[in-house]
């Protein structure tokens, strides 16, 4: 038995109101003992929270068993079926959602604004499983919040639909934090995954060094905490992330001083320095010369 918990009128209002770039397609509660899901294939995400019972999902040919307090997030356009285990009573809350247009990283103005959609795709991209699976304790805040959503809907009082939506937004924040923690724990020292993340961070710096970026911006791009990221970055490159950023800017400054007639002050601003004095001090510290001295030595003028 399934019940949609989110009326279309409230859904349309909230999805167009700018509260959050999450579009709630529907919320359903299933609690039939013999409920199963035939092959499904849709363009939105599906999140399944298991309250009771043992079931088996087949997602793109990959079988995974889920039980009480498991949370499964299936990515869009992935074929999947579900069957409740015999002699088991299943109870599920199923949330179908998508993301509003313009919320992916490629479309954000700031390179460090990382929406949850990008993190979900980054955490489980096409090179890994087509789903994410979380096992949480029954006392976990995520479970508490999911149960509040179900309970609030059952009250069916004025304003309940709006409160349910706000609780769902809080749910997404919690889930993203758990995913990020699991992501960091999954990275071992010297692993290919670590090397790939450092490579991505270096590419981020090389592509955005002329902007006002800092350590937090770089960390957000690869979904790691500053302390952990700084350690693995130096382990792989021999530089701290900020030193790598500074050296990248100075290398570009050398090119511009040699290949153009731009003023040192203009070059400073074009490569991410806030003022010429800071640029001059940094340039001399690294090269042993001021920018003008370097230009004279390399160009003879």
C-alpha cells in the first residue's frame, strides 16, 4: 500500500518559491507485508528508508540487501526492482526527488559553491555503483527526522505539508554531512583515489588561480575537510595547497612579465593578488628579484 504524502498544490508552490533547489516529486509510505516494486526506471532520484523488514534491491544488475534503518539513494535512470524477503513484513518511506535547473556545479558562478547534487554524483559517479547505501543507528538524527516527517504527515493539520517540506530540507543537509564523512573515511593514504583527488584539486587551482580563492574553496571542490586535505595534498605534491596556489600565480606572473608589456600592478590583479605590494613581496621571496628586475633580466629591457 502506498500513500503520497505531499499534495501537488504545496509541492508546486514550494518548488517555485526558491527555498531550496530540491524538487520533491512525491513521498510515499509502503507497509504491505508482500509489497514489491517491479522494474522501475525514472529521471529522478529515489531514496528508500527501511523502517522494518529485509528486502533485496536489484539495481542495474547489482543486488543489495537492505534492512531496518538502511537508507538507499538510487541515481536517476537506473533500472531497479525490489522484493521483500519471504516471511518478512516490510515498511518503507520512499522519497522521489530531483534538483532544480541551474544548481549543478557547472552552472554556479562561484567555483566553490558545491550543491548536494554534485556531491552525490561525485561520491558515486558513473565509475562506481548506481546507488548509495547508508547504514545508520536507530537513534541517528537522520532516522529521528524521517520519523518526524512521517508523524507530521499523519497529523494532517493545517501547515503540516509546509513543515514536512522544511524537515525534508533539513534531512538533505544531514545526509550530505554523513556522505561527506563516509567519503573521507573511504580514502586511504597513497591510494589511487587520494592521487585523483589531489590531481583534481591541482586542476581547480590551475583553472581558478586568478580568482580570490582560499583553502576552504579548494577543499569544497573535492569534498574534504581542510586539515585532512592539506595533509594529503602536501604528501602528494610537496607543497601546501596555498603554497601551490602562490607558486602557480608567480609562474604565471613570470610569463606575463616576459611576454607582455603590462604594468606590474595590472599583472598582480590579473593573477589573484589584491594589491601590488603583496605581489612584489611574494615575487621577490620566491624568485629573489622584484617583478621589474625579473623583467629586465629576462627581456633585457
